């Protein structure tokens, strides 16, 4: 399923987002739900490891900016996805969904 940028921004962290991440990143759904991809630092690590396999030159930046966590993902010099959230795992989850299942615009 393809999501619009607005749909991805509106997604809340939790089991439903984890299922979508598992689907677009090719992660076993049971593993995804156990790791809590969008809500824990351990789950975020699994998402980042999977994103790194998607392109030869992947650059990922996670930072805390103006009271929000930001995640930027580039393939080479092209910014492919970015997201902002109150928690870092949620920002990474949204950026990964935008990268694999959404549209940037």
C-alpha cells in the first residue's frame, strides 16, 4: 500500500504502524510486533539496519531539533525521506514508511 505524506505524518506509533513497517521493509510481522519498531530504540535499530540495505550509499541523520526528533534519509546526495516526531523511534518509522511506502512532495 502506498501512503500519502499526510497519512504518514498522521500515523501514531504502535502495532498498526509496526505492521506497515514490516510490510514495506520485508520484516517478519511477528518479529516486528515483538521488537516494537515504532516505539523502542531496539526496534528503531532494526528499522535502520533494514533501511541501510536498500541502497549502496545510504546516509541517515537523526537529530533533536526545536523540541522534536528528526530523521533524514539520503540515497547518495538525494534526500529521499524526512520525518519529525516527539520520539526518535517514531520519527525513524515515519521516514522509513515515506521512503518505501509513501510519496515525498
